């Protein structure tokens, strides 16, 4: 067996109402005196920032709030958050929200180091940097950002840039399902399918597949799969919401220590060029990519199928089980309420060549981890299939 180097959070709490009850105490354990909460305006409006702030202030921790994060955060937003953290001498960083807020917080936690702009540290080794204590509190069950050591931000040219180092792994992840109870159906669906993609791509990585990620990917997928329809139809089911949140975190740990692949490669141009949320973009292309991969990955997809549909796949060949697995994912998408054709999102056949070109020329690294290589024509065909 090849060597494995595996990273995960030092402390994960999965408990309803844990942010209210435990955030302040945890902050004091890290001897925090001044915390910055990195979030977005919607989370503030929901009242979640007030809950976090009260818990911290009751523990004697001063709080400053930065709630200007936007989806696919541009470098300028991250720089603004860093300035506020520096101006207030913050010694604890808390990412509260979706993946964009948590990814922003990861970079803010590096603010004690000498750099003027995030541009200065892109594509550079920051493993020797100091990092402040970093807490991640997700409000969606999808990105798994609370359990990963990658931060994805948007450069000035619109491309996605990643800072990828265990240095930015959150010290504490608080999985409080009460923060997901108000999620609307379409966000619940998109983030859940995103997390399922993380499990599948981690399990089938061509380059970094490993037994630890495999175990987490299988368990994460089971939790997500078995609770998906419950949270869509009974959004106030706290047990189902808790299972989704933990399943998403397991998926995050799995993929960041393995890899994601072509689903992400084809989804990024949709997000960049047409502002489709990341989870929805992944959901749009996942079945096309998985079907394309069947000739190389059917046995692995079959293993996942047996894990989530044991009775339905009993006695099936690998190809039969894998095909049923993909069919059920397609049913999840088509019954979720999400749009599932590109033309429903104002994308035309004239847009596809440019999208495919971006995949091949900008995100080749994600094709390299896919079970099967893709050519420009093959990427084009996948897009055309879902037009």
C-alpha cells in the first residue's frame, strides 16, 4: 500500500444548539480576547450572528463582525476582512455561514503574517505562516468547508484560485443543525447534492484514493442519501438535518485528503460565467460525468451503490449497479426542484465551446484526478447532453 498523509480537525462538535451553548466556552479555551465573525448579510438577518456574539461576549470575548462575504468571494472582499481583523487585533477567527464565509475566514486567520493582499500569497507556500485559532460553523450541509484545508476564492480575471495547505484547517468545527432549519428547499437540495458529489469523487479519485477517505466517503454518502428526501420534505426534522450536516463534514474530510475531479472541473465554468451556485453547478453535470466514467469506474460506483441501495442492487453486475446508482442521483436532481437543463439557466449551444475550453485549459488538474481522461470534444458532449 502506498503511504498516506491524512489531516482533519482537532475538534468536531455535532450537536443541536451547540453554537449558543458552547462557542464562548471554546473561545476562552483558546484564550481569545477579540474575535472576528466572518459571515454574510443573510446570516446576520437570520439572527445567527447575534446568537454567536452573545455567547462570545458572555464569555468575556470582544466581537467584531464582518458580514460582507458574497458567493465565490473575490480577493477584494477577503482583503477587506483581513483589514478589519488587523485593525481590531483579533486573535480568534470564526467562519459562520456557507463555504464562501468559511473559506474567507481561513485566509483571515493568516492575517498576523506580513502580506498586503491575498494576491501576495496565491501560488506560494504558506506552510510556515502563523495561523490564529480558527472556528468553522457551517449553516449549510454541503461544502464541507468546515473540515477542509482548502480555500477557494475568485481572482480579478474571474478564475477560481485555491490556497491549499493543512495550515488553514479549522481547529474547531461546530456542526449545529439548528442553523440549517431555515434553509429553503433549493439550497438544501443543491448543497446536499454537492456533498454527495464530494463523497463519490473522493471514493473514485485516480490519484489520491485512500482507505481512510474511502471509509468516510461511504459513511458520509449513506447519511446524505438516507436523509435527502426527508430534509426536502420535512425541513424541520432536526435529526435528519443533523445527519446531513455530519454527512457533509465527513464528505469534506474525505475529499480534501483524496481529491475532487471532473464534476468540479465542469461545474466551475458554469459558476464563473453564469453565476450558478457551486452546489447546483455540480448537480447539473454530475450524472453526465459519472456516465462518461462508467468504462473506468463502474466497479467503484457499484460499491457505492451496494452501500446505499443494498437490497435494490443485490445480484446485479457492476455495470448494472453503477447505472442504477447514477439513475437514482438523476432522480434526486430532477425531483429536487432545481433546474436541471442548461437552457433553463439561459445557457445556449453557442456558450458550450467556451465552457469546454475553460475546463481543458484552466482546470486540467481536475481532469487528471478523474477516473478517466477527457478530451475537449468529450467535455463538449457532456455539456450538450444536459443542454
